[in-house]
C-alpha cells in the first residue's frame, strides 16, 4: 500500500468535500457554483481563500465566522472528512485504475452519494441536478464496460429496482417513498448489478428500520412523520459496493 498516494487521495477528497458543501448550499438557495463566491450564510461575509481550507480553517476559527463570530455548521468539516475517507476506500479497492477512468467514475459516484445523503437528510428531497448526471454516468459506464447485453446485466437490475420502487410509490401515492427514490433505484441497479443490489436493498431497509424504531422510541414521533429514505439508500449502496461480495460469500458459507 502506497501511503503517500493514499494521503494525496485523502487531501483530494477533502477538497472535493469542500466543493460539495458549496454545491449543496447553492442547490438550496440558488446561484452559480462556479462564479459565485462563498459567503457566510449569517452575515454575508465573503470568504477568503484561507477561510476555505478544508478542516484546517474550521479548526483555526474554532467553528466560527471570522466576521460575525456566528457558529459554522459541523456539516462542513464532517462532509469534507467523509469525502476524503470515501475516496481513500475507493483508492484502496481499485488502485490500479488511478491513471484510468474507473477511479474518476467512482469518485464522482461517491461524491454524489454523499451529496444525496446530506441533502435528503436536511431537505427531504433527492435533487434532480445530482440524480440525473449520476444515472447518465452509470449508463455510460455500463456501456463502456461491455455494452448492453442480456442475462444477469446491470440494466435488468436497474429496471427491477426502479420498478419495485415505482410500485411502492404508486400503491402508496407517494406516502411511503418519494419519486426521487424511484430514480435512485435505477442508478442503484446500474451501479451495483446482481447480486450486489440485494445486499444494497437489505442494508438500506435494515438501517432505515433501526433508525426509525430508535427515533420513534426516543422522540415519540408519530408514525406519519416523514423520514427520508435517500440517506439509507446511499449507505446501503456504499456497503454493498465495498463489502457486498464478502458479505455474500460469508452468507453462502453459513448455508
């Protein structure tokens, strides 16, 4: 394992995580992610470059804006740290692809999953501006990897996952899951394929159920309270990608 390369990938992930925080803020309030300068959401102070260094700026400023001394959300360092960790996991899994397109594709996928996780958790919606490019990238990757052929192919997994979520959406008239989850199902099938899609589904629903039970017991939430499913789908997808094959093999050995 090359620790220098891993450190570089981690730093790169921190930088992308900082960009994701800015992108999520622009998705929420509007604006151009490329041309608009980053500002404090409380006082409007335009941030200088040294206030935008991932993790370090937050630590030096003790989690507060230099101008108004208002608190900075912990979302910012946590997203940066999570993105750096995800990129390192990708690098460890497929280091041979650093000079090819596979690593770029996977970095894009997991940066998008992190965006979906945070944005849906906060706003109860999976943004189309993230979802559509993700589906397009997955389709392109499937085509590039071997074309669209029959048998146990990711396209069939995508149609199955998307169709299952569409059925739940129609039957419940959108009360069980949102239409964004239907679109996510298409991506999930394309990205994971069979049988990893089953692992992704299993962990998405299990984690979602455990969190829901915990919230119901702790906060006394009504059963009608809305709990976004996107974060659990993103978690299930990541677990299935990184450890799904080992989990399936472990399960088969038990049988």
